[in-house]
C-alpha cells in the first residue's frame, strides 16, 4: 500500500501525559500537513512542512504541541501535558511539490482520547 | 481570513436519485481552488472533485458535478444516481493559490436510503 499511513490508529492517555504520533507520507511527496478534527467538525489546519522545513503553523498549535520532519520523510506530532480538550482525530496529509490544484492525500488518522 | 460554510448538517437521498450539497465561502482572493472531500465512516478522506476558480466551466467527475458560482461564492456538489456507497460525510474545502492549508466547512452527513 503506497498511501499515507499513521500510527497509532488509536491512543488513550491520561491527562498530563505526553503522546507522540507518527505519519509516513506517500514516498514522492515532499509536502506534509497535520490537521485536527473534533467530533462532528471539519478538519482544522495545524502545520505544514516542505521537506524538513516547517513553513507554516496555525495559532491552534500551542506551545504544548511540536511537530518535526527530521529527514524530510516521516513526521511526528508530539503533545505534551495532554488536556481533555486535546481529544480529537489527528490527520496527516501529503502532496507533491507542484502547487496549484494538487490534492492533499489524507491518512486514516490517529484518534486521541484524553481521560 | 477565509471561511467555508456548509449549511446542511444532514441530507438524505433515495438510492438512484440526485442530491445537491451546498457550500458557500468567503474570500477576498481572486485565484483559488475549491474541493469536495468524502469521509466514509471510520475511513480516510478522499478527494471527490476539484474546481479552479479561474475556470468558468464546472468540474465533472462521473456521477459528481459542481455548480460553481464565483460571484456568489457558492460551490455546490451534485451527486447523480446516488449509490449506497455514497453515504459519508462530505466536506467542502478552500485553498488559495499561494497557500498550502485547506480550510474546511463543517461537513454534511449524507444518508442514502435503499
């Protein structure tokens, strides 16, 4: 399967714990995006990488959130000191380098539940 | 800031019938892209159709077509000959030409009755 993959698919944690999610984009895509989707809502943009450079961050990305893409391939999203409000589906997407109307290909998401 | 609004939280259609999902958006840009994404239950989001704002002709992909009204900032999705597999959440999304992020609407849940 050559689509976007995300691990884990589900994560249950207690408030105050740190969690890390991983995203593996489609191999030839150099652009990678993270979105957050709460129940019954549309996804909201969090951050964007072109290769290893993080070029854009939403104000939704508080200082408890950090994202990396160390070698321009896979990416990790870490949430420190989780809060119940962090419970959501975290979606990763990738797209090729050409801008224009190229679609973003989405992964299956990681569902985070903070107890 | 751009906003995308989907005013229909839920829609229902009989199998083989036609249904139209509404979307409006707000932007001051003249060059941008609009998308409809489908998110089946517990499955990943996939692109249904895209529209470039500079194109006057409405996009069509098999049973899916759009009605793009640039002046009215309206972008509706028409699904013809609805099938059971069309049941899903549908999200309208906007991206400006220079940007990278997608701005999504709140979604419309489409139910297809056999």
